[in-house]
């Protein structure tokens, strides 16, 4: 995956930049009603997807600062350690549903900028470290690296939600 001469960090930064731009390109085409008034089968709006993305980026910030990810998500430690992602995500959605669209997008932008600033300051070696390097309470047998947590909660996450957002909006278009 990584070309000779291209660092792992540069590769993930490009992935993040590219998927972030794609997400925002789609969002720029949507009206406020499309972002707040159209619901999928689970009851989520585009705004809910944005607050969800924000929460998971906040969890990466917590992780990179040596704090438990549940703090960034704003959920109880027991819920985070024992519940399914669907259960965690339902709590995140419920806790953030009262945000206005402007608040949700402002938080998304601010969180993303903070996270990117943290990642920029990390070296290639830092990003290659196992989870325990940043969070000593991580399971010893967890083989993921910091860069895996970053990628899973940024570029991969943006791409995943972009598909759902586009499907949600398409569902609402007149035939």
C-alpha cells in the first residue's frame, strides 16, 4: 500500500484529506431540510451522522492524549466496554440530538481541526506504536497501532458514512 518514499503518515493524511473533502462536497449540496428532516430506517438524519463522526473523532483525540476513548465519546465506561457499537451509537445520537445543524457542523469542524493538529505533531514512529503506548489500559493482546485507530475513525469512517448519507438523501429525492 505505501509506495517507496511515501510515509505511512503521509498516506493516511492524504486519505483523511481526500475523504474529508468528499464528505464536505456532498454536504455542501444538501439543504438544511435534507440534513435535518430526512430520516433513515434507524431514525438518523444527516445531522446525526455528523454528530456521530464528531464523537468518534473526539474519542481518537482522547486516545492520543492518553485518556480513555469513552470520555471522548461522552459515554459511560461500562457501556463502552460491554455494549455493542449500535448501543454506544444510540447513546451518542440521543445525547447530541438537541444540537442545531449549525452547532453540529461547527463541532465537527473544530474537532476535526483539533484531531488533525494532534496527528500532525505525531511522528511516523508514534503512529506505528501499539495502542498501549498511548493508553496503558489497552489490552496487551490488542495488536492495533495508533494509525489504525486514526484511520478507522477518520478516512474509513468518513467513507462509510458518506455512503449512508448519500443513500439517505437519494431515498428522499422525487422519482
